[in-house]
C-alpha cells in the first residue's frame, strides 16, 4: 500500500485559515484578524494573505471596521450587493484622490519637478 505524500505545513495552515474564514457566514459571525490568528495560532499576516487569496478566487469576504468588526462572508444576495456597493464607493474615492494628486503642484514643487500631467 502506497502512502500519499503529506501536505506541506504551510499548505495545511492555509487550508485551516481558509476553512475558518469561510465558516464566518453572516454578519453576526464576524471575527477580527487578530481573533482568527489567535484562534488558529498563526500570524496576522497569514490571515491577511489567506483572505486575499480567497478574494482572488472570487469569494466575497467583507472586512468591516464598524460593528460587528472583522471579516465575514455574506449569506444573502443583499449582503453581497452591499459589499459591491461599498467597494464601488471606495474605488470612486480613490479615483478622486488619484486625480487630485496628479493635478497637485505641491508634489512637483517639493521634488523640484514639473507637475505631472494626466494622459488622455
């Protein structure tokens, strides 16, 4: 009987992290990154990486600084729509900041350069 090769430790940790985050279904089960890290005995950085990996797979994971604080997975279509609306608001806000930075003469004067111009 052949033994299957065991999964490397970092992959086991990632799998445990992903399973833990995916278990946070619904706003009421939100957990902060610190709580997840302490619960699994991993670093906060590893939690962030696992959340980022899940998001890159298309899994909607909410991170909220309002109550309840922490990460959670939407259970309803309404929660997913609210997540998408929040992302869209952040994109618009960042776009405004980017535009203002590109038009700012402060940065160019501080660096002794000409102002940056937006490409059409």
